[in-house]
């Protein structure tokens, strides 16, 4: 019994000191204590009128406005090729993108929005989307005047692409003999205004 009494006393003392529920309401359903007779009979002092303070002005937000989606008219796309004349080396292609506007803006520059097209005259030889695997989105903020380039270059194997021939071992090969080819690039609703010309020998 003595041991039990000591444990109960220690538990009460810990609740008083630690106050693990400090700032919280009491257990649900427990009635509020009634004031004692002396507390109820105690005279209250006359209230002193106090001037109400003027309401403080609401603090204004100092955060700059979030960038909005880029206007396609301010995005400049430039097709890039790893050379001008190709004999045996691979043809590597990528794109350069510039925000020509005066404000920062956001744009999805992921592979799901990119498109590379290689043509020779009126003949379309290769589209990057014909055999694309696992395209993804990638939204970035482009600072005003900022220029970026696609980090990964695509390699054209000099064959004609088509969705139904992605796994084919043999596909028609592009003609050489100084034949001229042009690369255009697109991203979302933006298309390059110019092409990048190169030759196959």
C-alpha cells in the first residue's frame, strides 16, 4: 500500500510539473468547476474606460507574383545539328530555346512536348515521335532573356522512320551523294522559324 501511495503521489507531481496537456481543453464531458462563495461575493472593481486602439493595417504580401505560362510568341526555337557535312559520323540533333520576353514564364519542355523532323525537299524522312518511348513532362521557369539547350542529343541513324517499323531490322536508308536535308524542331505550340541544313555524303 505504501508503494502504491508513493506511485500515485509521483504521478500527480509529474502532471503538475510537466503539464503534457498545457494549452489544451480538459477531457471531454468534464464539467467546469463552479466558483466558490467567496469568489462569487467578491465585489468587482468599476471598469476603467479604455480607448479602443485603431485596427492595425493588414500586412501586404511581399512575395513576387508567380510566373505565368509563356506566351508562344516570345519563345524562339533554333534547331541544332552536330555538323554541316556527314560522311560516316552520326547525325546528332538537339534544340536551343530562348525566352525573348521581358518577364519570367513557365513552360513544359519535356520530351512529351518535343518534336524533331528531318526532311529532304518535300519528303519527310524522320520524326522523333514515330518511335518515341516513355515521353515525360518537365515544367521549368524561363527567366526573361534566358537561353537553354536540350541536354540530351538525339541520333538519327539515316533511315526512314514510321510508327510501324520501329522494331524492323531493315529500313530504307537516306540517300547520300551530297544530298541536302533540313531539321525543324517543335515544342508544344512553338515551331522553329528556320531550319538547320546539313548534307550526307
